[in-house]
């Protein structure tokens, strides 16, 4: 049974979500502010965190930043902010998904399931490489030129999917299905944002991609340039 930590200062929402998610088979722990949430993360070591953005004293951005210093636990942001800048900020700090309030509980349950499935994919001994980029699927270790690159679980799955299809053009819809799940197939904007952040981490020069290329009107292609 998966355990979820809910960090939100809205008591009514906490009560409703606890009742609903218990009914979905999850064990739920709650925290009403950021400091309590960080303590609970260490105490319970949950499988997933639901994190509100707008809270007093310590907001969701600061909490997420602190979480990512010590843990790669998947995080779904819960927020009333739906503008592009806020979504990009969440992804840049290491969020795995982003649900805008008001949301349906069924929608949230589907996203929780999708994130947990990505996290729980069985490890293999597969090793992927291209140029000086190395990916070890079992240990989730990514290096470029021998230097470790820290990726969130979602960023790691996106990179691994692209590398497994090296040389092929993959549409945004297909990437969304393979990395996030079928319910995300129409959210190509999600893919575009994550591609941008992944490039910031793995590309020597993100403005001139060496590994991850746009094929305008078709999708994305992973591949290093041929040596002359």
C-alpha cells in the first residue's frame, strides 16, 4: 500500500482528500505547513508528496527546493496558479506533476497513479549511452563526461525513453503516453516544458542542443551528430 504525504494549510481540503484517498487504498499523512511537512517527510518516508504552493511562512516553492536537496520522492504540486511562469518554476525545482485548483478528485487520483507507476518501474541492468552521456537504468545514475547529473524521476524516465528510441522521431503525444501515461496524451505542452528543463541539465549548450533535437511539426529526436 503506497503512502502519501499531503502538505496543505487548508484543513477542509485535507479532510476531504484524506477521506477520498483512503477510499482509493492509500495511507495518508498530513501536515498543515512546510516545516511540519519536512519533518513528516523524514518520519514517514512517503512514496509521494502532494504539496500546496500557497502557504504562510514557507511556501511550496521553498519546501520543494529543500525536499530536492535531500530526496527524489515524487512531488505533485497543488495550486491555484496556472500561468506558464509558475508551471515552469515548479518543473525547474523538480516537481513531477502539476494539478491546478479546483480539480476533480478523479483527476488527482489518475495523476497519483501515473506518477507512482513511473516511480515503481522495475529496474533492469540496461545501460544507455550516447557521446559522453551515460545512463544506468538500475541505479538511476546519469553522467556526462563522468560528472553526475541529478534528475527527478520524471526527467530520468523522459531521458531514458528518448535514448531508447535514439534516431527516431517521437511525437509529443507518444512521449506523453510513454512517460506520463495514456491520460496525458493530449498534454504536449507538458512534454515541451520538460524537454526544456531536461536540456538545461544534460546539454553542454541548451540553446544549441547536442542530444535532444526538435523536429518541427513532428516531435523530438535523440541523437548525437555524426563525426566527420
